[in-house]
């Protein structure tokens, strides 16, 4: 089975559509690791597009906040402004969809999906010390996580801990990781709508369970068009500017 692994779409329908066009014909089932909405100018459109995929979806912290399950009291002022703006622009049906999303971890076909970490859906995993517990307590050899907006991840081989990352200066569209027996992986497909790893291109992954491979993809999209919509919507300037540099 080939799984399209999506995460952190963040209401950016232009980036989302670019990813779907790039991946067309190369996946059998879609999975979303959360944060469909937040930050971007297209919350209703992003939810509609995701629902059309019949996607296995767990919630992210922005999905909880915008649906009203969480009042976003710990969000910074910029993020909270986007939360309140987004709430007013979602249909009742799409708000209900966000409210109904389950939290991770969820096991799918022998691998695990979470938004933040296995122990806490809102926890960030940026560096190896934060990944150790997740790798040691993982219910499956492979876990996909989101939340950090950084494509790559971590692996544990015996007592050794490694980092999975890429040469972003190479500007490749795809990197392929071959999974090894006896190794535990914690992998992030990256963010579709707001990458923060220094590469502004939309990020996603394809997991092929039969071949034992993970393809990490980057896709260019019309960032200027998204920024123009955000400017028209009077969304906070920092959110608009960061799209262009991927930070």
C-alpha cells in the first residue's frame, strides 16, 4: 500500500493543490497528521479539499483551537489572531469536522501517526533528546509526526540515535529513505502550508509499505499569490513574510 502522508496544511490551498498535483497517481490512501487550518488564508477550502480525499486524519493544535475545543491561551498573539480570524470563516459543517477529529497516537497498517509526540499531541520534537522517549516507547517501528514544520526526523539503531535530514541547498524534489529491519523511525513529512526548515517549498511524503521506502518530496508553488490573499485578509505580517523564506 502507498500512503500519502500530509501534515500542517495550515489553510494554504495553493500549496495543498500543488502537493496533490505532484502526488497524483502515486498513492492509494491519504493520511493527515493534523493542523489543516491556522495561519493561512483558506481555512474552509483546505478542510473541503481534505475531506474530499477520504483521508485518515488526526487533529493538530490549531484544529483544536479553531474548532473551539481549545481556547489557544498558550498561543502567541500572531497565531491567536489567525485562530480567531479562521473561526469566523469556516462553515458549520467544516467546524463540526474539525471538532470530530481524534487525537493521536493512531496505528495504521503497522505504523503509528501522531501530531506532536506519542505522549502528548501538542509536544514539539525538534532535537534528538526530545526524540529518545518517543523512539523507545514507540508502539511500532515507524512513527510519523508533524507539528515542527521540519521535514526529516530521527532513527534508533541499537543504542545509537541518528538524525534523518537532507541537503536543502541541493534543491532536489525527492529524497528516498529505505527502511531497515531492527531500526525504529520517527519521521516528519514536513509542512505543506508553512515550512520552517529553510526551504519554502511545500513538503510531503509517500510511504510504500510493500517496498519499505519513504519518499520525502518538496514542491514549488505560487507563494506570492498566497501572500496576496493573506494581505487582503489583513492577516498578521509575520505570517505573510515567513512563507517566502521557509522559517
